[in-house]
């Protein structure tokens, strides 16, 4: 017997409870520390601050897999 399981990853990624403003391109959401004040710093402190306090489910998305490789 063969079973195929399909997961709707896109659904989780687009849920605002896990990723606020999910349709916007906000790479700062993945930063662990705020962007620097230097002129060459990448990212917006405002976008980082708006997303910093959101508590995400740790398994809402695992883009590179999980566990020991």
C-alpha cells in the first residue's frame, strides 16, 4: 500500500497569525538581531521592530528542513 501525503505549506506561510503582513517582502522578519545603523546596513529597523515581538510557531515553516544533516 502506498500513501501520498500533501502538505499545504503555502497556507501556513500566508497566515497573519504566524507571519504578519505575509504578502509583503520583508526579509527583516528572518533576522535574529536588528539591522545596524551603518549606511551599508541591509534592512529597515521599522520593519524589524514591527515583526520582532510576534511569537511564531517554531514549526510553521522549515524552509531548509529540520534536524541534524
